[in-house]
C-alpha cells in the first residue's frame, strides 16, 4: 500500500513563515489529527490575537511568540483535557445553562481542617447536593509570607501554597471535580506580583530586563503627576500608589500594597510571560480563570488608570491565545466598576464577545442590600435597568456575598433620578449595615472608611447582614412569651431575607455563586482576628471555616434556620435548572413595578416570558393582574415555578406576595 502524503497544515496565511517552521518542528511528534486541530485553532484565533496586540509596536511579531508558546503547551496537554476541549467546542454555552450553580471558598476553610487540596475532593458530594457545577477556590498559588493581601500577592504562579499541597495535588483535585461535572476556577492576579516574585527579585538585583517588567521612577516627579488623578484602594493601611524600594533604587508602582508591584503591561515581554502562565494553568485542568484586578493593567497619565481601552484589547489577545490551546478555558473579569464600564469586559463594539466570557455583577449585589435596607426598589430599578446589553455568548456572575467587602457603588445620577442624594444614601447604607442606624437588623463591620468622602465599606456574612445573628441573640434572651414570639418572627424574617436575596441572584441568569457558609446561614466569625495576619483586615469576619456540624444540622433539622436556608437554596437550584428562561443568553429586563416595595424582572424566551417578583419588605404587597398581562403573562396562564401552583391572587385579581416572598411566574 502506498503511504499517504500528509496534508499541509491549515495555518493562517498571515503567520510568518519562520514561526510556521518552528511550530511544525515543535509539533512534529504529535499525530496528524492533533497537529491539524492546533493549526485550525491558530487560524481561527489569529486575527483576534493580532488585533488585541495593537498596543504594541509590532503585533504580528508578538503574536508569533504567543503562538509558539501555545504550541509548546499543546504538546503536554493530557488526553482527558483534549476530550474536554472537544466537548466544550460542541457545547460552547456550557457555563450559560440554567443548571449551572457556582460556589466560592478558601480551600483551607472549605476542606476538612489540615487536609489541604486533597480534602476539597472529599466535599464534592456537598457541592453536588447544592447543584454546584463550578467551584472557585480563592487564591492558592504560592504567595509571599504574610502579609499577602489574602493570597493576592503571588510569589510563584507555578506553585501551590505549601500548606495546601503541590501542583500535582491541584491536578488531581481538578480531575476529580471534572469527573463529577464540576469546573475548577482559580484566581490569576494579572496586575501585580509580590515583591518576592522572581521577576521582582531579579529587578532588585539590577537586571535591567526585569526592571522593565515594572513601573520604576528615580524620584517623585512622575509619581506625583500620576497621583493627582489616582484613587486610593486601601486608604487606611496602604495610602498612595507608589513605594520607595531601597534595593531597587526607585519608586515602584504599587496600586494595592507596598509589597504588590504593578506589572508594566506596556512591555510585550510581560504579556508573553502571563500568556505562558495561563497556558500552564490550563494544562493543570483549570477551566475558569478569574482575572484579578484586570481594570488596572494599563497606565495613562491624567486618568484614574482604570478601564483604559488597552485593557480590553489585551484581554482579547489573552483569550485568543488561551483558545488556541484550550477551548475549554473561559475568562472571568474581576472588574468592580460601574455599569457603563463593566460591560466592556464582556466585549462591546469591535470587541463584542471577544474579551472575557464572565464578569461580576457587583451592582446587583449592592442593589439587593440597598433594597433590603430601604424597603424600596426604585433606585435598583433605575440602576439595574440601564445596564447596556451584553453579548449573548457571555454571562454575569451573580452573588449575594463574596470574599470581599461591600462598597456602596451607588451612582449619584441614578440616585438623583429617583429623588434621593447619592452620598446620603451611601452613608445610610453604611450606618444601617454596621448596625448604627435606628431600627437596623444588621451586624456588619465598617471597612476602610475614607475620611475625604466619608464613604465606608462593610464586612459581614450574608446571614449577619440579614439580621439572623441579632434575631437569634434576642431569642436566647427572651424573657416572656411575647418577647420570644417577636424574636422568633425576627428569625423568620432574617431567613426570608437571605433566601429572597439568593432568589434574586438565582433568578437573574448567568452563574449564581454561593459564598461558602451561606448555605448554612453562617454568622460573622467572632474569632476573625485571632490569626495575627488577619487582625487588621476585618473582611475575615465573613470568611469562616465551613462548619460541618452546621451542614449535618441542615440535613437533620430542616426546621432550624440553618436547615431552612439550606433547603431553600437546594430548591432554588432545582427549579432554576428546569427553566430555559434562565439561560444566560436571555437578557434580564428590569421593569418598574406598580408597587415600589416589589422588585420586578422580566426574561423573554421563545417558550414564553418569565416574570419574577420580589417583595423586599416585611409587609404583604400586591401587584395588579392587569399589569402582569401587559408584561405579556396573563395570570390565568401562569404558575409560580417556585411552588408549581398558580399565583396567590387577591379578590381584585392582583398577585399577593407575603413577607419577603419571591415569585417566578411562567407559563406551565
């Protein structure tokens, strides 16, 4: 039999011949179908890569370097990850589906004590019981010694924290999760590295190549010019954005802390280094990368050095490079910015659908807590209703709580549009959730109050901010039947607030993410400051170790607050998975409810509309039936998907909502 002649590989025509030759040498050991697949991916993503590299003087040259890095990584990609890539290529909406629920945790606080990454695998059944298909383990790449900003001061991108295990352990955990249908998400800190990172160490040792990896200035002249427009991230314990380093012999840019050195992304060598890191992590089985502090990458004099256009261009290039190796990998932008800015991280204009696949919907979290405090929905309706449309191939990450504090991102123009003052409302929310406002149910802690603006952020667990801790204390202290009844009502209302908040999160679309402990109504950790390196950062108050006794209680006593929250979240996940309306490609349309105590969201799907109604008050509320019909959902044709029955109607045909009740109306 005459041997067949191999077909020429389908490289893009613009790929330089020298790069093509080197690539074919690198890939020579692979079977033809593997080489063909890689060449097809390069051809598919080449234009996006080159276009995204426009900030650099010679985009094709940098692109050729990137493709060679991807080809080298492709050699070592495992068979099971190649299979995952094929599956994801056939199911590109895998992360958009209604059955997708997320969970976020610190590995050492989620796994059994002392078990490290191996212990995470022992919690998979717990995740599956909650409907989880996406697990975000908080920063676990090796950081500098404490203080390290909770792990976000990375000293080595290719090693795991020693107390958690090894990179081999991480690969094994990713494999176990993947077998159970759970995708692993890790943090990738893009804006900065620790002062102890090898690149920074080389710069301090006088290596000019690595010195150019950072923004270094001989005196304060240029830093002072930048400082005129920069915002302080941590004004309490890290004022300013530049730090003098004696070994370096210069002022280095440090947006966050003095030990976190901002990378110079205007240097293409830095871009290529981070591409190589991304490819390495993809080959460990990571399926989602959270691009930490992405808004800060590009520096421009006279601006806040956030959200510059080059950030979106370079993210497009990073994504294109990643897709060449691993179509299974998606990006999540950690950009806590306003609605007009955050949509750019999912792709707008010529970057439509080409930037990140996921982005945090921080405004949704802020507006949920705002509604619960004010018992009013007009501000939320205005603020959330003006979000521009996002690409149908992307999804929001929605959440009630996360590892971070809550900054009251209330836009002054939104506030003015509903006849309130933005600064006054922000002040009210800070006072309310720190428990300093009369009648507050919350128990939060003030974090990073800015004396110049008086803005104060808030730390605290979801259950404590919703009033459960205060209500349980009142129940324990009850001295007669009446006080016990009042306290029991307060407990019921706190549980209802938690579940209402999560109903809004689960009913928004995208990927709703549970913060570890919320499923068992975890309260503030009273011993949060017992660890010395945590003592100055009260965000650790809402980062407790998952109390497994509470998980056992949730299963054993469904009438307890813990049991009710756990069962409620499981129920939300199960109902959500059955509703095509909640696919992320279907936009959420915020509409003004006739009752300002009811928050209303419509999702229009070919199978029919879904009308979600949320009573954000302790008092019963009603929404007119005629209004629901005008939305497109006559009540005689609707059921509440959350209970399977027709909506509860009053005598005049209005939808009746009890205390903090959510209703998801759909056609049966």
